[in-house]
């Protein structure tokens, strides 16, 4: 049972944050129809930026945001194209776009206009900086808006180091779930009132929200960025084993577990220390670095695997700081369908992350790889009531674009058992 079966979503989005929302809705069973202009979603060619292929036969950089969709190409500059779009919207439950509000208003696809024509339609939009203020019409991107202006990059770097360089889309993928939550709430409200609503999620606001704790703590004197030798709780920090293995220690109840941690790292001389063993007193005395240095020296005596086992045996939270290739082989990730091996038309097998929300009634969802631009144009138009002759006329006029003959739908990829091995390097 797919939880969103029967829901139709019209997707007029580009790049990552907004289209990924529909990829997730499609994974949950929604019928997602992606509408692209003749030039296509520029996300189709982003593989060159991601270091991955970007061909019709293998395009994982596009798939990450555009699986589980059908693809039509419509030229909204033509009367015929606008008629097709109107029919799509009249039959849809949700319309999602990343086009800026000013451009939508020129097209007549702003919320006020659409709500007057299609009152039950839920419209959702990813904005860069929000619906108000001097930057409401400015372009927003993950790195500049979510990560930088939202405070993430400057806050999460070490005080003595440079800002982190996250992979492309790190904030976009988080925003996709923010918008998905809003869409589902609006659909529930529509079922109660009969009226669609306008749902927005901005990159700026989402980045600030993800920094909730820091945004609040800074008002009380907490300094950001942090320095790892001056962290409030030295048990919430990163440490290196003798083999260079990086570990994240996260023992939140410092006072309760202080003696246990000191014993497991072999610092019995510090067990029961009346100042270092009490988080508030240690901070008041400014002795944070003393504890961090003691742990640094202790962890450096043995390889990371030994420490992971020793802390794990005492149920003291610690984890290896893994890289993507480590996650490929992680048995916990394999057991939970965190990564799915897919086979591209060219025969290449690659791993793609699945979305993290699961429904017991659905089990592991199927994934359907993206298709060439306009691959489903003719099939979708036929569903909308267009005759073959009318479709041919629209194609000839350039109002819509598609292959010369309808192509076969892509086969869904079900989870394999057992988990597949790590893929070859691209």
C-alpha cells in the first residue's frame, strides 16, 4: 500500500530543493508529472559539477532529485502549451514550483490567480529568502542562502579552522522535507475545508531553523564558532585514534558519566576530580581544554576500532566519522535499505540514497529512474483527453516536445536482498 497513491502532483521545478520534494512524494506513491521548458531543467546537466555522468543513459545527479516522476515538455510561451498546463493543473492536487514569484505572476501562475481558477489546488514553492523583505525576489541557492546567510557555515566551523565545504545540495535536501511536510499539512486542511492553500519554505529560514540551539544559546553568551578545546562539554567532541581514525564522542550527561569515561580511556587519576567531574564547575574554572587534551592524548594511544568497541561495550555513545565509501559497506545501512543499487540503461550499477521515511504498510519503496526530457509527453496528453491528431498538432507547433513515438515506461527498482556490493568508481 502506497500512502500517497491517487495523489497527482504537477512539478515545475529546477535544480535540487524543490524537485527533491516531489521525488520523495513519488517514492510514497504520488503520480508526479514534471513539466520542463524546451531547454529542460538545468539540473539535467549538473553532473559535470557533481563529478558524475549526465547522459540519458546514466544521470545520477539528476536522479537524486527527479526519480519517481513522469516527464513532459511544455512551452508556456505558446497558447497550446498554456492550454496543456491548464489541463494538468485542473486535474492536479498539488502544484510545486521553484520559479520566482515575479515570473509566476507574469505567467499567470501565481497563487492568487491559480486559486481563483482551481480553488482545491495546493500550491507549494521553495523561496530563496522568504515571501517578504528586500530580497523576496532574489535568487537563492543552497550555498549562499541556506549555508552562508542562514548561519550554517560560519557557525559549524572550528574557530581555528576554515569553514567546511559540504557536498552540493546539503541544505537543499533538508529543505525538500520541510516543504513536503507543509504540503501534506495543506492537503489535510483541504480535506477539511475544500480549499487549497499556498505553502512556502525558504532556504534562509530553513537554515536558521536547523541552527535552533545555536540561535538561542548565542543570546546567553555562547560563542560561535566553537573551538574544540573550549567546548562546553568535552564529551561532545571529535577525537583521533592512533591510526588517524576520526570518531565523534557524544556523551551528553557529562556529570553522570564522567568517571566511566575516564576509566575507559585509562585516566583513573582523574576519576572523582571535584572540579573536572562537574560540567558547570569545569566551565567556571576555564579548564575545558585540560579535559580535551587528556582525552586527545588517551585516544591517540590506540586505533579507533579499539575505542569504538570499548565505549560501545559500556553503552557510551561514540561513532566513526564515515566517508561515503564507508557507508557503502556499513552493515546497518545495508540492513535498512539506506542505499539502493540501481542499474542504468547503459548497464552501470550505482548506489543511490533512498528517502529516510518509511511506512510499515508500504515497506521498502520502489524507485523509478528519471527519463529523457519529454519521454512521457504523449502518454500524459492522452490521459488529459487529447486525441493523437491533437497531440501531433501540438508537437508540430512546438507547444509540447516529446519523442517521435511514445517510449516504454521505466521499470521500477525494488530493493535487492542481500544488499549489493559497493559500486565501481564513476
